[in-house]
C-alpha cells in the first residue's frame, strides 16, 4: 500500500490506500517533504520555523529534531538512497548534512562561497534567497544538485564539500529538478525562468548539467513549477504551468494547468478529470517508483491521480478536508 503525504498551508494530509485521509497539525507549517526510498516508513518534513521533523512509522507520529536547525525555515529536504546522509536546505540559503539520522548536522559552507552567491535573490524579498530543491544523483549518491530560488543550479561531486557554480546557459530559477533511473545523467528542470524569457521554463540536460536544451514546443504558459517523470518511461513528463508567479500562487488570481509530453512530441495541455485552470494554484506533482504510468497532482482544488501516464485524471481527495485546505506546499509518496 502506498502512503501519500501532502503538505498544505494549514497542515499535513496523509492518504493511505483503503484508509481515507488523515489531517495532522504536527509537524506545524510543513513546507518540504522527503520519503526514504529504501525505508518508506521513514519520512522527513521541513517546516517554516521549527526545523526538521521525522516520522519512523509512515507518518503516524512525528518527532522534532533538536540542534542548529530547530528554529530554521527548512525549504528542502532529501534522503540519500541506501541510507546515510540527510540533506536540509534552508531560507536564507544554506545547506546542511546529517550522517546520523538527524541527531547532528554539519553546515556545508562552501556553497555560500560560490562567486554567484551574492547575486542570489528571491524577488518578493530581494535581500534573501533559499534552497528550493535538492537532488541526489541516482547513479552516484555523492553527486548533488541544489537549486537556489532564485539565482543558480549548482553541483557537487563530493557530497557537498565543494561546489561548481551555475553554468552560463543553465536555468537560474528551478523549482523542481528530477532524474530517472533509466536515463543516467539526464536532468529535468521545471523553472520560473520562462516568466521573463519565454521558452526557458522547461530545461533538460543529458550530461549532468554541463549543457542544456529547452524542448518546450506546445507550452504556452512559461512559468513552470511542479514536475514528475513516469517511473516506467523517462520520456513521459508532466509539468504544472501558469502565465506568471501570481497566476501560480495567489488565491485571487490563480490560473494554472498541467502539460504532458511523451517521446519527442510536443507538450499538450491535459484537462481530462482535472479542475478548470481558473481558480487553481500550480499543482505539485509526484510519482512512486513502484507505480509505472501513475502520477499524482496536489493543488488547492484537491489531490488527483492518473493511471494512464498523465493523460486522464481522477480525484483521490477533492476538495481537501477542512480545516486545512489552501495551497499545497509539498508532496511525497512512499510505497512499502
């Protein structure tokens, strides 16, 4: 059975196969999630102001981890496959690593000494930036990719001890960065770059970020946010998109949709089974390795599932249960 975790503005929603939905108020203000791929009962949650929380029983109970991150805004978390390191990215931008299950943390300061670091800036608060996403290379777990919102996609080959700065033609405002076991070296980036430079929202690299292409034919909304790749097909991708950040995030102006691409064909908007874009915030998208052809989408309009590679969708939980509701902030899936 799979467990779906959806963080929203008001709390954490758990959906277990055959058990319905459960609403949790702890961890408080969840904004990032990661399920351990080797031990799906272990789930990590980053919060807005109370650091990192951990569950070791598939979300039934949670523990706040003490230490230097206890009061941090943890905007991204990632778990090294096969055990070992846990990474936490924060706002303001910093990266931390724990090698003992979260009992202690080391700050990886070399990240903040990169030449581009002084230029990193989150537009609503130009004096700051944050770690938006952390990706651990599926073929080489010492290789890391960290996305700064906004300003850089940076890389490390030694578990975060040293870093390579952004490349000139790479995405600067990646919201979601993914890899696939059947496409070693490929990076998929859903970015906000396209809002100011149409055509730069979807970015793809086949050489671990050394160079980039932008196959975006068919996309007419260039502010991309959520993304997922079919576990059974590295060439089937879905993204959530809007015309602008306000249309993606603000409740009063929400107007976001989902696009799908398969093979070398164009992107096509997907509507079947999904709510109307008007009034819909950008969806967060997720998959589970044990469910090829299956996608999940979480937005303010509910949780939806596609079992046919993203072509058609059906509600799993719509609308979201009271009292949480609101905009989704993170999503993760674990399957024993």
